[in-house]
C-alpha cells in the first residue's frame, strides 16, 4: 500500500515536471528589440544605397531633413496592381503636390502606408474608368488638354525668354521713361467744408469739434456728415467733402474735369494754395485745420491720409524693372509663338455657324475638372476611408502587408527613403517585415 502511494507520488511529480518543462517556450523579442533590428537593417542598407548611388553617378536631391532619393531609388516599385507598378518616385511626386502642412501628416510610417493605399485606390478607379471608355469622354479630354497646355506653357513657352535676354541698357531706358513710378513727392488726402461767411464757419467748427470729442473713433464719419449738410462746395459735398489725393503743387491724382466729375479725362482744376498749405500743415489723420479763407469762401480742412515721398534709385528699382521687362517679353514671345502656330495651322472661322449659338439656351453642366484629382480626392465620390488597421496576431509572426502593397523591403522605403534601392530574388521571396518594427512606427504590443 505504501509502495503504491510512493509510486503514485513519483508519477505525479514526474507529470508535473513534464508539464512545467513542456510549458516553457522561448520568449519572443520585445518591441524595442524589433525596432533595433529594423534600424540596424536600415542603417546597413543605407550605406549600400549610398555606395550604389556614387557608383551610378545618380544625383541625390536633399530635402529639409537632409534625406533625399536618387534617380535609381525613384524607380523602385512600392506597390503593384496587376502589371502596373507604383514607384517610390510616384509617391514622392504625389506628396509634393500636397501643401506643406498636409505633408507633415504623413511623417509616420502608418500614414505613408495610408497615403500609398489612397494612390492604389485612385489607380484602381482610373483603370476601371478607362475600361468603361471614360478616357474618351469630352470632359475628360478637355481636362487632359488643359493640364497638358498648362504644363507646356510653364515649360516650353516660359523658356522662350530668360532674364539673360534683358540688358542693362533696357533697364536704364525703362527707368528714365517711367520716373514717376520711382520718384514721387509726398502726397496727402484731405476733405473740406466750405462756408459762405466766417461766422458760419466758426459756429459749425465749434459744433464739429464738440461732436468729434464725444466719439473720436468716428471723426471722419462725423466730418463727412457735417460736409454733406453744410458745405457750399457742390462738387465735393456729396462725397463727404473729399478732395482726393494731391501733392504740394495742388493737382489731384484722380482725373477729373473742372466741375470735379471723375473719369472725364480732363486735367482737374488746381486746388487753392491756401487749402494745400492747410492740409500739409496737419500732422495726423483726422486733425482739423483752423478756418482758411480763399476767394471761394471760408473752409475747414480735415487730413484723411498721408503718403510719404518715394525716391528709388536705379539700383533700388533694378529688380522690379527686370521682372517687369521679363514679363512683357514673355507675353510678347508667347503671343508671337501662338500667332505662328495659327498661321501654320491655317485657322478658319465659320461666323454664320457661330451666330446660330443661343447662349441663353445653354443648360448648366457640372464643371469640367481642370487637373487630375489627388489621392483621396476622387470627384463625385465620398472621401476614401483610411485602410483598416491590421489586428495584432495572437502568436508571434509578421503582420500582413496592406492589400495591393508589396510586402518585402521596398515597403520599408516609405519609412526611410535611404534604404536599399533594389531587391534581389532572395529578398523578393523573404517573409514580410512587421511594419510596427520599422523606425518611427508605433511599438508592437507585447504578449
């Protein structure tokens, strides 16, 4: 009996020991170890990429953070849709189209994958639209022509004239012929109220000062109201007594006839020198002058603005003049180029057919797109949802790559643009890398 009990005890201890030994599993590397391994791979591949770039002579374009892509790296595929490949250069180009504040949103690895998935969805929709014949739709053709014309204008036509074609003699001639643009005397703007007698002027001036004292912020408005009610100058009373802007010579900037009506093309009558002196004597906007007597009556003047004198030398104005001449030459070169195209194409117009078009009978249509939409901004569709976040596996192992994305090392290029620029056949068959272990990504949860 005791022997049986001892045998059963030994058997139980053996089973317990077997369970303990059998339950021990090698501990998996934690998140920090995974990140260190990924960083080590990226660092090692960086030196390889740099060496290959030097050997091939490819130019590296540096970005704000000092990281850039070589021409070889831009050809790398990061996603494949059937036979169509999205390259790293395509991703870079699309990101460059985004505003700088938007690009900052895609700094993390997960956001780069999200952006790439938007590009994949965009290409899928574009392929499907082409299958259905939308590439020959008139609106699509027009949008393509607009984009193509804009690109052609910004490259070929802009290159017709360069700043090197503008010599110093042209700059000097422009400066001498347009000196009023660069040398201007001091100008002021003022309003006035004209009275028939000095007594009336004194009475209204006292009322005006009292009204302004109660509400200094509305000094100009109050003066205008007094001018409309009291001024005997019919040419300016309707515009709150405004005398416009003028210089010490008394001539106003605005073209008007002797009655003060703007826009008639005649030289305006010169303001009385007493009014000019009174206006220039005022220091701050809204200041009031003492009563001024002229042959037209008695006046109170209010300063409403002051423009300091401008005296720009040729050296000061050279950049502005060069830009102006460059713009004028570019416009002329473009016009001449288009005239040449029109002559070669033998353009004819059927005026009779054109007259038959009734513009009032044209129905509204959706606006034709001017440029191709950016990823995630597909017209007439709801915003594309971000790709689902993969569920962490219950057992140690790699996280599946997002749909449509190449799983191996090229995806790592989204986290570090300096990683290995090409894949060997062995690398293509390698298992996917856990995206959470890449530099800058979210640490993997520990189990």
